[in-house]
C-alpha cells in the first residue's frame, strides 16, 4: 500500500506538490510512482531558472524498468533542484516525499486548486 500524505496535492501523472510558507512549491514523485518504477538508477533534473507550465515535461526518472517523464504540476520558474539525486538517484526509492526533485516559484497559486487531494489521488490509483 502506497503512502499518500494528506498535506500534499497530487497530479494525475503522479507528481506531488507542497506549497511552502514562502510561496515556493516543492515537487516530487509519489510513493505509488516510485513503487511502479522500481529501482531508480538516474534522475535528469530541470535547469535552474527554467520557466515551466503546469503539465509540462521538465525532468526524467530512469529505473531498471523504464524511463518516465516528470511533469511540473504548476507553472513558474525552477529555482532549485535536488542535486543529491544526481549523485544518488536511488534516494527516491527510500523516501519519495523527503527527496523532492525541484522547487518552483509558482506564478499562479490557483493552479494548486486543480490538483488532487490525498483522497482523490488514492482513488485515482486504486485500480492501477
């Protein structure tokens, strides 16, 4: 059974978003996603300073099974990436909520309203 924290928002494409007190959004992949991927062997993170739109592919995670695009759940500017994952990508398998992928200076906070809450995300992955 996947862990789905209640304090996060989720995209149907399995990314999570957490609005921090400073208005920055942390982005990572869900526990469900890392379970489906299997052993993560490589993470390609977006460039700092890059502008992204909600739903835009901006990163890649490769596992022993497959490579998967990672989509930004919100629009804005990438202000930081988790460089620890470049050297140790398997950290995502240890705790996909602690080891976020990137931080976005969100341009429209109302986009968070279109994401799923924990209950909605659990429902969307129930049949997978």
